[in-house]
């Protein structure tokens, strides 16, 4: 299978600080990549660059073959993106918001209605379809953001902490949803909930201080240490301790 | 529908979903009416025209338009929705244009609601409605020019207060650059600058419209003025969107 996401030597500097340092990887169709790392490791920055929001300092990425720098609109068409914190326009209704995203993506008339209805079905939003988003609970807001990312049934999904703020039942639903969609898509989810990686991911990348320190299936990681938690702590703290010594 | 129009439609609905729209329109109408009838001496002049009204509108826009534009990009940043908007598949300039259009249409609505003034002069006398129409066109163009300046400033800073103050200051410069105070001062010292000041003055161009003159070169001036600041907006946004 061809790679739907290709990240090539992606680097982002903020002044003298390098948030993402020469990161390269590819994600194929059928893969669910868990993107792990401590806070501030560069997860969101990498995802923002991949989604075409933040221009990289160097390097590039391709989504379904479309370069994010040379063909940004084509790349974004193939992508469903849930930004960190699932931002939405608070004064809009759930339906209004999803219709807005759908119209920008070129759907109209009956097809637009079908897409919106289907996305709301997948994320169980039908009950609140006419409510202004600002009146919804955190879990619902997150699902509105998720519905927006799924609206156009994109081949590539990039979800920044999709289950943050959801209760255990909703987390389960979202994981089920990701698992169901996995065979036809390339999915990247960032998280710091390690059980989630074992539950839905076929592969895990651990990033610390802007660099990829591990790229392996979760099962392999678990074999290395007694648990994913231990592996995570050893790898991420290890780099920080090491960087602390050299500094 | 072009992406810019979809963005504009969402924005415009957003204005009316919050008190922003109503506060803006009410304040604009109250001030425009009050100034026209009191300071403008609307009745005492004994002339059936809207000159007093047109004299005050650019000054009202000087403060009200930056109040409208200060949140244009700052609010998107605060909510994080800028990340959503700019990762949807639309060229960035379409987002810039869409936001501008929504604000412009909104100013147009506020201007339209001053129609009782037009009705009043038509009841009291026989005004030249062509001049009134071109005056309104001029008002709309001044609003567009100030909006473009304000939108570009709002893309530069996260802070809404800074965006407001800077936009007022810049609009003031463009509004008054052609006034006699400025040009006479400059022409005695730096004559070249006096010409430039007259050249970039929004008020100078607006004056023609209030006299009923719709000149192609004035239209070109406003079009390029607005175009330049929208371009600046897009460039600034591209560099600063993720800050």
C-alpha cells in the first residue's frame, strides 16, 4: 500500500528553540499511528505543520501525494483535522457549523445534508443538532470538532487528542469509531493516554524534545518494558536527563 | 459559491448572533442622527440635501469601524478557530476577503438604516437624489477603506486594544492627510510630501462623492487602497497566524 502521509525532515524553530527537529515518517493506508510524547515535545506543532497551519522552518510533508507547501488546498482536501482543543465557533448551532465546513469543502444541497447527517450519526450528535455550540458540554464540543473532521470521509485523519475531555463511554465510542474507519484510512492520533495506544493503534511513535525516539508497534514496546508507562517514562525522561547533562 | 462568500455568510450571521451588531448599529444611528440635526444644523440650513450627514459619517467610521475590525482575527486566535479556518481547503486570501466582505456588508446595512434621513429631505424639499446616492457610495467606500486598514492591523496583533488604537490612528492619518492643516504645513516645508499627503487622503476622495462626482480615478483609488490593505492582511496572516 502506498503511503498516504509522508513527512520529510520536518523542522520547526521558534527563535533559538527547536520545537520539531528533523522528523521523518510515513503512514500507510490501514495504519493508526499513535503520536506520543510529554507536553511540549512537539506533537501539536508537528500536526499543525502537517495540516498546513504552521509553515515548517525546513522540510515538507505530503498528504495523498499533494505537497503541503506547493499544493496546500489539494493537500487539505484529503485531510480531516481536529486541532488541539477542538475549536469551534461558539455562537453557531451544531448543524450550522457542520454545514459551514461542508460548504467550504464543496458540498451542496442534498449531499450536504446527507454528509452532515452522517457525521452527526457517527459522533452521536443528533440530539443536540440545533443547539448553539457554546451551550454544550466539553465532550459534545470535542465530538463536534470530530464530526467536522469526518464530514468529507477523508483518506487521511489527523486528530490532536480526540478523546480528551470525554467520559469513559464516549472514549470507548470514539475508539470504536477509529477502529472501524482504520482499514481504509491513514490515521494519526496524538495522546498522552497510553492505554489508548494499546487499544486502537497499530503503531506508536514517541517524540521527545522534537525528535522521534521510538517508532514501533505498541506490542513491541510492551515487550521491552513491563508496561507502556515504563517505556514511555524511560525514553522521554532519558532524553531530557541526557540533554540536561550536556547543557 | 466561492469560499470567500461562504466565509462572509458565516461571519455576517456571527455578527447578528451576538450583541455586537445591534450595539454597533444603534450607536451609529443615534450618533449619525444626533450630529446631523444638532451640530450639522440640518433644519436651520434651509437646504434639502444631506451634506451635514455626509460630513459626520467618516468621523463616526473612524471610531466605529476599528471597533468592528479589532476582533476580526484576534477573536479567531482567542478561540483557536483560526486553526480550523485555515486548515479547511480554501486559499488563504479567500478567508481574508470573506471576512472583509462580511464587515463591509455589515457597514452597508448600517448605512441603509439611515434611510429616514433621505425620506425626510425628500418630504421637505426637492433634493438632488443623485448627489445623495453618490454620497452614500462615498460613505461605503470610506467604510471599506477603513475596514481594510483595521483588518490588516488586527492580523498583526493578538491584543484587541492595540488593534483598536492602532487602527484608529492609521485611519486618522489617512482620513486627515489631505486636510488644509496638514497640507499647508507640509507645503511650506516639504512640498513633495504635501502632494503625497493629498494623494493618499481618503477624505479628499470622499469630498468628490458628496458633491455628486463619481470619478473613475476616485473609484480606482478606493479599489487599490482596499486591495493593498487586504494583500497586506494576507501576507501578515501568513507570517503570524501561528504565533
